[in-house]
C-alpha cells in the first residue's frame, strides 16, 4: 500500500531531516512511527501526503508515485496534522460538506457518514456552530471525521491522540482496528509509546532522520517494553 524508497529531505541543503528512509506499510497494517522531537517524523508524513517535496528517492501509494501522480495519490489518502488548521469561518457541517464535495461523496453517503462519526465523537450538537468556537479537541474530532467520511486507503496521522479526551481516543483506536480489517493501511506518529505497543502490529523508530529499527512490534520489543527499547536507542551514539 505504502512504499517509501530511499527518501531524503533537507531544508538547508546540509542537514538531512530524513536520510535514506525506506519503509513498507501494507494494507491492514496499523504502523506506529516514533522518535524524539525533530527526528524527522512530520517531515516524512508531509512528504508522503505531498505537502512538501523531497530531494531523493520516491514514495508509492497504491502503486502510484507521489512525485509523478500527486493528485491521484491524494484521492487515496487522508492526512491529519498535529495541529488542525481549518477554515474557522465555516461551520463544522459546512467544512464536512466541502470535503465531501472535493472527494465526490454522494448526498446519501455523506449524510450517513457525517451522522455516524458526529454521534461517535459527540460533536453533532456543535456542527452548525462556527469552527472558531471549537476547542482544540473538537477541531481534532472534526478533521478526523472529515478524513473518515471519504474512506481513504491510506490514513496518515501526526500525533492523532493529542487533544482528544479518553473516550474519543478509545473510539479512534476502535476505528483504526475496523479500518484495518477492511484493508486500510494506517501510519501514524506518536509519543505515546504504550499506544503503539498495544495497538500497532508494526513499528519504526527514527533518530536524527534515520530509521534505526523497524518491523513487527513484538519482534522489536521481544520481552522488553517499547519504552525501554526507545530509551536504549536514544542513549546510543
């Protein structure tokens, strides 16, 4: 589903935010991506989503190159940044309608999906309020809903649990499981290592722009915890 081949990206032409990164995320994977602040997680996620260009390598989504088939790739993915930046003058419902129009979702399907997730995330009562009145957590729920209604083949998320209340976090984890059973691939960054350990079947650790560990979660942690593995890697030169 997602193939990252030898991707490198530098912002200043000297230091590489991502250095020769290669990963493979298959349909049905819940893939956790962890690393310290500034390790390159957001850079890689934005590169996959086509938000920023990368200097070397290539990225393929559903067999399509991010560089050569950018628009087709965007039709197949959803990307949730760590800080939702959305049209605050719109109401929540208007925003979801806009996203539905962009992805060509029928009136019948959008009504069904919006109602489903608005009820699940408990934002139905505020959908007709301007987004400017929403809390950070409510905005996060709204953008997650906007991603789910068009049923992406690849779901990219940067720190998805930040700002969510415990109930919404639980609901999102259950949605992840359901999506993966239906063949969606999920690739998300997080600092909450316990979530990765319990939820993800695969994990990658990035340090100073380089992948230093990747594979099946249980193969990586063995009889330790992901936290102990992560801290051990951080202590290494």
